[in-house]
């Protein structure tokens, strides 16, 4: 399985992430394009960061399931938030998902960036990822 850790010699993570994550030799690295809060019919789950983050993470979970994998296979996530005013809502939804996905606190590597805008004005959160999936 994916190995995640934060070695001695530097400050501990300031959030829900590990400093390092490794991919086992019998796995392939799969890249997940940025997911937004779009439902399967293309409409947004809501106008706010909390609903969009919740849906973006659900979309990532659906993509992983299509590979016979799950959140435990995530190696790295990158979250983009369009404006600091959306950070709290994003963090609430992420914390809910991470409590379910990683109950032992074995979080993937994760970066979060506040950006000026995303692809369209109504989008406030986008999350991309990398997963280590067992070779078939």
C-alpha cells in the first residue's frame, strides 16, 4: 500500500497531510485531473466552497472506484481555492471527507493554494490528485 510519513528534522505538517508519500513497486501512478464541484449532470453542487469541495472529493472517490481503488490509494492532492474567503468552507468539507477516508490520520501529501480565479467564475474549488493503483 501507499507509504506516507513525515520524517524528523523538519517542522511537523501544519494541516492534514504527510510530508512524503511513496508508491509501491507493484502499483502504477495515476494522475487525476482537477475535479470541481460538478454533479454528474454538469450542474454545480452549490455556489459555496463547502458544497463544491464536498462534490469535488466525491468525484475523486468515484474516479478511484472506477479503477478498483479508494482514497487509501491517494498519494498526493492539490487543492486550488479561488480566494481566501473560501478557505473555511473548503477546510470543513475536506475535514469531513478526511475523517472518513483516513480515520487513522495517515493523510496523503497535500498542497493548497489560493488563486485569483479558476476556469469559470462560479467555480471556487478545484482538486487534483495522484493515486497509486495496483497493477492489473
